[in-house]
C-alpha cells in the first residue's frame, strides 16, 4: 500500500479537497441565510458585532448540549420559527 504519489497527483487531490471545502462553506452559508430570512432577522437592522455576539451565544448553547449528551439535545431544543419576536426573546434567556 506504500504507493508513491507524484506531485501532480497530490496537487489534484489538494484541489479536490479545496473544492469540497468551498462547497461545504457555500451550503452552510445558504443554510444560515435561509434561517435568517425565515425568522425575519435578515430584514432587521442589526450591527455585525451584535450578530456575531448572538451567533457565539447560540454556538455556546449547542456546544454545552454536545458535551452533556452528544448531538441528541440539538433537535430537542429546536423550536418552530413563528416570528422574529420569538427568536429575539430567546436570546436573553440563554445568558
């Protein structure tokens, strides 16, 4: 199994991985854009710094859930998006 790879083979593999990475980033961005649009956040005037802070809080909340019991808690904490006001009222409760 110790086959030699040429530099061009390695370059091709690296390029394929870069393309996969780009696609994953695009899919992730589209997913979050859909959520922001659906919840009404995309239309609100929120400073970038505030958006970054809110996203960090959400990430910390889900990281805590992963430490407690794996990926299981994430779907249980998910709530249907009924309005942007509901999404805003959830943020202070997580503090």
